[in-house]
C-alpha cells in the first residue's frame, strides 16, 4: 500500500477524469457494466457545458433521422419528465434539423442522481495534476483535493477532460491547436436572462424562424431557440465597448417561457490549457456580459425587467486532441463515412469559429448527414489501458468542428466507458478489444450504430 494514496488500498476498475457530459456518460456506462468506477471532477459540480445553458447538439441528421440514442437520449427523456427539457424540436430554416435545449441546473441534478444510482464514486473539487505511466500503461494518477495531494490507482483510465489533460500527463502524443500555428477557436461565456418576455425578445432579435415548443403548465408555445445578429445596433454596441466588430451573431435557447440562455460572447487568442490565460478570459468575458446585459435591458424589447447571470466559467471549444490509432478527418465528414469499428454515429455539422473571433461557418455533413465514430479514434497510440472521449478524441482541426459538440461527446463517452469496463474485466489491452463484442454491448445499451453492412466508403479497422 502506498502511503501517498488518496484512498488507501483502493484500486478502481475504471477511473474517469472529467465530469462534463462526456465523463458522465463514460462513468455511467462503465458502472452499468459492473466496473468499480470513480469520476474525478475539478469543479464542485458536474455537467460541464450542459450546466451552462447550451443545447445538446444534435440528435437528428439534416434529413430528420435520429442517430444519437443511448445514455444521451436517456438523459433527455429524464429531463423531459422533470420539466427540464422539451425534447428534440424542429428548427425551421436552420443550420441543423432540430435542437435539444435543456435546463442547466436540472441537467446537473438528474445526472448526479443517475451516477449515484449506478454506484459511481464522484470526487468533486479534485484536480488532475500528474500521471504515472510505464511502457504504455498508466499505473495511477495524481490529484489535488481541498486539503490533500495523493494518487488514485485504476486498471483502465478514461480521459474525458476535454483538454486531453490525462493523456498529456501520461506522455501520450497530442496536437495542440491548429497544426502549424497552434491557434485555437475563441472561448465564450453563456449569459442567463431571467424575467424575459421571450416572445417580444424573439420578435426583436430573431433573423430566422425560431423553434417553438410547449410544455406542461404553459398555455401556449414559446420560442425555445432562435438565431440573430445585433446588426441594427452596431454603432451603439461599439460605443458601449461590447464588441469591436459589426454584425455579431448570437444564439439563444430555453425550456422556460420567461428565461433565455444567450450565447453572444466571444474572446479570441485564449489558450484554454493556460490557467493564466483562462483566468484573464474569465475577467474579460464577465465584463463583456455585464455590458451586454445593460444593453439588452436598456435597448431590446422583452428584457426591460430581466435579471442577468453570467456563467461561472469559460466555455472552451478547442485545446488538445490525442494522436489516436485513427484520426477522423475532413474527407470522413464530407463523405459521411462508415467504419467497421463504429461505436456510434454523429450528425452535427462542422462548426468552426475562426481564431480571430470575428467569423464562423457551418458546413453540412455529406452522404445521409451522419458519419461513424470509429473506436480507434478513442485509443491513444502506444497505450494499453488509456482511452480518450469527448472533445479530445483523435480528429483533425476540421473534423473537430463537428465532433466537439455535446451529442458526439456523449456517444464517445458511453463507448469509452463500456470499452474500459470490458478491458478492466478481461485484462485485454484497449487496442486489442474485440470490436464485435464491444458493438454488441453498445447495441444492447441502446446505442445506434447505423447500417453495419459493407459499403464502398467503409474504412476497415486495422
């Protein structure tokens, strides 16, 4: 027994680092397979970006075919029952077929209950600060809690940090930012507005037809998602110091008739791996949202009596990606490619916010609007008992614009959790895990794997 162990004598089957949507799905999946599972989260709550007020994008292809199921759909179903979601809502004339808004606090509450029911041990306020590995095997990770610094041991590790922190600390090869420049997509901070007349706000701001929904206790449909720009206020917003450019685009969503989550902040040239850079970004984005709040209250119909709450942390789009056994690339997305080692499908379009912070683009997925997520993209090259899931899987900069969103992250998270539990139980190295057996367990859990018949564009597992 090591005296420096955080939990003396404890060796877990699966350790999941990161309690965002990816880590939640991974830990749930591992525990449900019978693995003794621990989830390590540096914040005092779980949920990640879903706990900020962002929609869970996206479950249905551009053609209206649902391809994301499993734990992701289970959470949405629970939230609908609890009043914290309105399901998948059609977005007329939108860049996606449908949107899935959720309540941030109810998401956190429901998933906390699900993890507890599955028997997952959650360590809150516990940061990953080191890893001990040898010969491609991670032995244990070092963590810092409120009053203790110590090690945690496990048979298999899942990196769900979003930033590939565990993989990088263990010595796995990673790409940081865009190849060559190291540039990263801008960061943002969500703004919650409470006490809003959402109908009047939508009439004043929406540039395209909004998504409407209703729910129990609400007497008429209300706008749950819309896109707009602040073009008519360009001069005023510059004078107020909110933006340094014109025609700023934004998105809003809600599951309540009197609240809006506003995604309208953006800050470029921030390194999400640098704590000093992130800390400064927190200050600057909070100030940007303070100014935006005053603008909305004073100048935009529907916000006259609203209260505004900036999110507590910065939302990061891009930092590191592992170098896996396979890298999902632009051709895969443009072709809507199928893979023999698929562990799920994704259908959110490529969404790239330019590193200069002033523009962005959406590019449709080819084929039928969905592409397979291959298991090999979850396996860091050269490691036997380490998997990555979520934002930090092995993808090119282009493909990252599609895979970084929450629905794909939950899909790779669930697959990593099941695979980790299988590897821990059998002692099989993660790269050698039988794909057919993994796919069978995923299908049993309700994950959609698409059509598995051979196709010309299929890339065989190596």
